[in-house]
C-alpha cells in the first residue's frame, strides 16, 4: 500500500449505500450560514459516478421550477452527511446524459423492482449475520467467565492445602523438643 492510499484510507467513509446511474437519491448536504449549520436535501436522479479513492464523485440532476439543475458531489466529502436511495432506476448505461434532452414523462426512468427485492434480501441477511455474531460474542464471553470461575475455584483448594501443610509443620515443631 503506497503512502497516498494510506492517507486516503483515513478519510474514506465506511457506510455508503450502493447506488448507480439512474437511481433517485436524496443527498443531505451540510450548509454553514454564519455561526449556524443546517442540512439541505438535494433529491434527484444520478447521472454518473466517476473517480477513485477520495476523489470519487457523482452527479445528481433534478428539475426545479421547470429548469434542470445538476450538482456534482464528492462521495467522501465531510459536507455530505447522508445519502439515501429513494428508487432504483432501470437503465442500460453508466452515464445517462441523454436525460438532459428529455422533458416531461419521457424523462422518467423506469423503476427496477428486481434490484429492490435483492437489496432487501441482502439487508435481511446482513441483519441476521449481525445477530448471529452478537450471539456468538455473548457465548464466548460467558465461556470466558466460566473458565475464570473454574480457575478461581481450582486455586482456592490449593491454598487450603498449603495452609493445612503449614499447620502440620507448626504442630510437628511444637511436639519435637528443640535441641
């Protein structure tokens, strides 16, 4: 791993939802106004994703008051607080710039229901895996506690035996005359 990727790895976000061109997303952007900070939502269709590492970006397009507005977001930017996938689009291209020329109903993208079903199943599987991991962790913790208890119990009788041996020695010394 070279030095640039080591530095970049510190700034890469861990929890980013899977999305691609054609998907409708809500991007929550942090905006600073004077001393105050608020979150603004930009909802639209993803036109493209590009770049690598911390330079990864995606373009979102929405129509506001009859005017098309596009905005490019850095995927790992600290100003992007959250990305939420609203709909999965069914497109056959990685970059859907043809959407710029379309108006009205023709600009709508068909929803891909298969992707939604697959993702829901994946999420359920992940939740089950997490539950199983927590159960396994609890079992391991309980086993460790039991082992510690057993060790403590084993140490106690040895201590008693040593005390008894010391008592026997002191009794023998008392009985035997010094000389």
